[in-house]
């Protein structure tokens, strides 16, 4: 293998390990919170106050190096991320004051967001955006930026069905990459970046 290939494989292995650890941390933290508080149905607004409420759920369980709140400077990438097809994501999480941003001790970044509107049964109650290496590149969905949701009082790694994975991660549509989270955690690879014949019900690695 050439040196660039070895470096890329190592980077992807680090990403897998950090993703699995973060999923465990978020799931365990929410379960402990839920057992103690019995919060019931969420209707957290898409605003700074809503994001702060989400952050406060997880605050005791995260190793935080810097708390930036609404202003992501020093905590989150401050420009637009990219989709896997190279196009620009319209949202700027680092500068949007409706997201609560922190930098973790291991160099990763998290942005918390409430959901606009009322509680919807079986729908997401809040979002968590996780960048495994902070402001460092490539700043791309499906490579270093991933998303978790809270659905039915469970933290969900999104993209765990072929209907989402094939179109929103593997590349069946434009502006894709935001439904790769579950694949990385449960299949322990980022092979969707390297081969296109993968599916949850079939081949789960390029090997």
C-alpha cells in the first residue's frame, strides 16, 4: 500500500473508534438522564434556549475543553461544510446562534439543536452534530461530520435503513452524506467512500 492509502485507512479507523465511543457516551448519558428526570415528550424550539436545554442534558457526561455557546469560534468549524458530492451545505452550524457548540478534550466538536415546532410522535425531538476532528478538514458530511437524533426517547445513529443509506450516504442523490452515521458505527468502516455496491442487507464492506 502507498503512504497516502495507509494514512487514509488510519484516519478512517480513528473515525470509527471515535464514533462508536461518542454513540455509547450519548446513549448512556441520555438513558441516565431519562431514568432520573422522566422528561416525557419534548418540544424544544429551534433556538438558543432550545439548544441550551439539549446541551444541559449531556453536559455532565462530556469532557469539555471549551464551551462556546451560541458563538462557535474556537469550538466548531466556522464555514459551510460540504456534502460528499462536493457541494456546499447551506447551513453554517458554527455561526448560527440557534446551535450550542462545545469543543471536547479529544479535539472533537459538538453542536446541539432543538426542533422547530411541536412534539411529533415517532419523530425526532432534537439533533446532535458531531465533528470527529473539530475544525480540521475535510469538514464534510460522511467523512468527519455526523448526526445523531433523539427519537422516542432514544439516541439514534441515523441512516440505519437502505432507504436512507442508499440515497443519503452511498450517493443516490445530490447533497448526500448526512445518513452515514449508523453505517460507520455498526459496520465499523467508511467503505461507502470507496465502493458503491454496499447495502445494509447485502455487502457491508469493500472486501
